[in-house]
C-alpha cells in the first residue's frame, strides 16, 4: 500500500491581494499534475489539514477544482484553519463525514486501516482533544483490534523538538490522554501529522509519529536541499507489512 501525504496548503482564492495565495494554488495544481504522471501512483492521498486559510466555501471550491481529475481517492483531516462543515460540503465528492460534531472517520478495505482524527480547538490554533473525541476514536479502534492502523491528524500530540514552538497541544494532560489511548491499541503503527510545516519523526512508546512539511514552499519551515527548498513537497508512505517506509518527494 502506498499513501501520498500532503498538508498545510492554506488555500484561499487566486484574486486575493497577497500573491503567495496564488502561488499556493499553483503548488497544489502542480502536485496534482505530478501525481497523474507517476509510474507508480499512490493508492490514495491524505491531506492532514489546513486545507484552506480560513474555511470559506469558495476556498474549498478552489481546492476541489485544483484536485479534480485525479483517478485515486483523496481524504482530508481537519486543520485549525478549516471549517469542518464547509470542508465536508465543499469536498463531498472526495471524502469525510462529521460524527458528533467532529470530523472523525475511518477508511477501510486496504492492507492498513486509516483513521482521520479531529484535533481542532474551537477557540485558538492549538490542538486539543476531549472525552467525546477520545470515545469516538476508542470505539473505532476497538472494532478492528487486529487490523494494522494509521492515524492521520493535524496537530501532533507530542513534542517536535526542532520547532521554536515544539508543543502544539493546549494542555499536556490532554496530549497524554491521547497518547495513553493510542498505547492501549497495539494495532496503531503510525501517527501522521501536519501543522508544524516541517519534516519530523519520532518513535513513541508504541508507535512511530511524524510530521510532513507543508506542500507550498512559502510557508515551509526547516532545512531542505536546494533541489527541494523552492518546490512543492509531499511524502510517500509505503506499507512494508509491519510499518511504513517514508520518502520525501519534490514536485518537478
């Protein structure tokens, strides 16, 4: 199984005064063209949030237009800049559903089960969780305890040591509760995150966790090679039977 992960596209509309937003649309369009001509196409694409930079319906319409024509499934997790209802309505031809007010859902039928998790805080840009969300996630995981599973979410509930702001959950106790729940479900192999706009990976108690750099170059953080620094970037995750082998890829 091969998964392409993108994140933090922060799309608005091309007619905004700031030219970086037009460049972000071009980055997404370039990614789509790139995927279409790959010799080995991924089985699906996962976007780990901040699909748009404000969540307005017209922003998701722009994303939908840019990604139309892909012949592989595309799935979205919610970022702090997204509005779940608008995202589901605007990208309904792709995927996603709201459960008890949160965008949490599973993708089944593949060698690895995928779960999109909602870490959005209702009052600020930090990540969070709650008893309702943890309950939904726990029930999803209990349904298939023997199926290898990966989580896709926006905010990392762990410290990203290379960042100036390494911890992006609003309450360490809630992050601990999240990680404690994951540790109870040994089938969870990997936790894929966005939000940090940089590449990062760490081994947690019972699974691997990572962050993908932002697709557009203008809002990316961290060090990259000259051949990567000014190009749209994404990651390919290949399931090897016990975990994922990850490759950082640049869009030509």
